[in-house]
C-alpha cells in the first residue's frame, strides 16, 4: 500500500476542528464581590469578562448584564427631573396667584379712590393726565435704579409706538370721563362690551371669525342694553365715554399687533411704560386746553368739600399710583399665562370690581340691571372661550402646513 494513498492521507491529516465560540454567561455581581478589610470590591474577573465581550465584537446593549455590572447604579433622570420640577410648579402657581390677587386688589383700590376724587373734583382730564404722569415717573425710577431692564430705544421703535399710544390716550381719557358721569359699576358693564368692537373692527380689516364667536357677542350686546336701560345713574356722557373707551383700546390692540411686530423682544411692562410716557405727551396739552382754567377754582371747592387737603391729596395720589400698579400687574400676568387664562381673569376682575364698588358707594341696583350686567359679563366669558378655540385651531393649522 502506498504511503501517498488517500487512505493514509486521511489518517495522517486530521480534519479541521470546528471553531468554538464561547458565549459569556450571565454573572451574578453579588457572587463576584470580594470582602477586603471590611469593604466589598468587585472581583477582577468581572472586568476581564467585560473586556472579552467588547473585544469579541459583541456590542453591549442597554439591557445586557455586563454593562450594568460595570456601571455604578445611578438614579433615573426622569425621577430626578420630576422631583425638581414639582416644587417649581408649585412655586410658579403661588407666584401667579399673588400676581392675580395684586391685580384685583390694585384695580379695586384704583376704582374706589378714582371715583372719590372725581366726586369732589369732577375734572377727569386732570386726573387722567396725573395718572399717566405717575406711571411715567414710576417707570423712569425702575429703569434708573436698574430694577427693570430698560429697552433699547430707536427712532423706529418710537414711531411704532405713536399709534398705539394715541389710541391708549383716547381709551384712558374716555374711561375717566365715563367714571365722572355715572357709577363705576355701569362703566365697567359697558366696558365689558369691548369684545364686540374687537370682532367688528377686526372683521372690517380682513379677519374672519367662526360662528361661535359671533354668537358669543349676542349676550354681551343684550346684557349691556338691558343694564343701560335700567341704570339708575344713566347719563349719555357716561355711556358714550365708556363706548369710546372700548373703541380706543380695541384700536390700540389691533394697531399694536401690526406696528410692533419687529419689537417682540420688548416685554409687556416696558412696552406699557413707553406707551404711558408718549400718552402723557399727547394728553397734557389737550387737558390744559380743555380744563386748565377750571382747575384752581375746582381745587379750592374740593378742599372745602373734603375738609382736609391731605385727604384730597391722598385720594388723587392713590388713584395715580394704583392705576399704574394694576396695569403693571396685568402685563406681568399676561407674560406668564395664556391669553385664555388672562381673558377669564379679566372677566372675573370686572365682576369683583363691580361688586366692590357697589358695596362701597352703595349704588342702588335694580334686579333687571343686575341681570343685564350678569348676562353681559357671561357673554364676555363665552367670547374668551370661543376666541381661544379659534386661535388654537389656527395655530394647529399653521403647524400642519
């Protein structure tokens, strides 16, 4: 038999061995911990097995045992985030409640002392000018002492504010004229019809509103009409003052959206501060022209009526300070909450102010007058709900597109 025969070759040459693949077993980390001098250390074989798996081409996944054994236990980030954000949420809710409380309280104080001053000194042009003056000085002090960051002023910014400040001046002086003619509660009922003017003017300018918004303004119109017909202190000057105030503030809001698009970095409080300053420059010369000759005789008569000059000074000063403070609180609230929450809060603010002034001044209220006021304010609430739904739908459509 030849040595070169295939039979001998098969016996001399061994068949190739199949490659053996070692699969790492799951290792209990507790069994691989070694106590040394009272402390427990991981066994070195744990690290070697981890390196074996990494060098063999297996990538450790998030659920593999090796990765977990080599990595120290850490708390879940989600639970940590939840633990951090929960106190922050409570703190933010508390701050918002404080802002709303101050907003309501300051508005009540303003309406009470503004009406007290107007009852003995019936010159709304003077009081409206003084209130803007106090607000302007207040903002200048905040900017001077670095309590509020002052925005960068440019010519284009001032030009963009001229229109909104003009309509703000019209709305403010008209409201003061209304306060001097009729009860505070009646002025606020008529001013609750502001959404009606907003829908009408915005529609003329090209905006479209769903049927729900148009239906929501019907109870506002009906309620205001019923309240006006049954108002004990009804006066056409007071009615027209409140209506013109609505027009002024609606045009201010509409004009602001168009002229201030390029200045969104300016926050609400700074924006209101500059509007107050420009409004003061608008109103002061007109107020002097309209009422200036009557201020000194009216002042002496007011002191005789009140009895103490300090009391009259206090009423006028508080009306000016709290006029600015309640507007400041409203802008701060608007920066922190959604427009819907702000609208609901503003509606409830009118209810609180109406009830408070009726109790303080003891104005006679007829049942039908109270019913009309309630219907008008409820219609304002419905409008805020319907308008918010419209805005949410338009935002969703923009995101889809």
